[in-house]
C-alpha cells in the first residue's frame, strides 16, 4: 500500500500524513498547495536509483532510474554508433539545472549473466552517474524490473530469468 509509506504514527496512535511533494505533515500530495507550482523545489528530492555493476574494469556502474525518460552517460567512449546530437532538448536534473546533450548512440551493459543492449543512449557530459531508464528499458526490451528492500532485479519477461542484478545502497531506489 503506497499510503502507508507516507504515514507515521503519533503518540496517540493516530496516523500522521506526510506530503510527498513538500514533506510537511497533515496533508497529502493531492491537497498540497505546491502541487501545481512548477517552480517549487523540495528540500529533499526523492531518488529512485539502484546500481547495476558491470563486469568490465572501468568505472561502469549504471544506476537504475525510475524517473529518467532515457538512458544517459557522460562517457562518449561507452557509446558505439554515436552521432552528434543537434536537437534543442536538455536534461533537467533534480536541482533544476539543465544539462546539454552532446551525442546519441548505443551502448551495452555487460552483466555477469548476459549483455543488455541499450539503444538511443544520450551522452550528457555533465551528468554525474550513468542512468539506466526503467521506462526506456522496458519499452525497448522484453524485460521487467523488480525492486525489493535490498536488490533490483532485471528479468526477461517471457522466461522470468534474471539478466542483471543491482544492490540498494544508501537508501537509493
């Protein structure tokens, strides 16, 4: 139940509601006055990340991101079939900063179990972590993603076989 994650209990045993938008008590996101305020910046930005460690030696950790709309890397060397990006789009990160896209191409995540091909990966030179978009991955490939309290599993939708695993670190999901 999603609602139980946003409630705590006061000393009288009553549930206290905590807003998902502004993190204040006694109202839900549905009633938050910041709901449609697009310039509002919360103090603690929710994260939806888990890392998938690859098998090669370079720093090639990919973070599974439920909020990213595209796969992203800062390292053009991880792309093949790369080409310059001439569009006007930019990546907007949690603090509101806009990061430019320099290239687009394909990449491959080499897990211990199999290679995962990634199409249309954006090269964003100023991004701090490589991001694996759950939305793009599940649209492009027959995969499902399962999150538990400690791990993230990427599974083949048809066979239910695990193709990659990631561990939760620092409370990031």
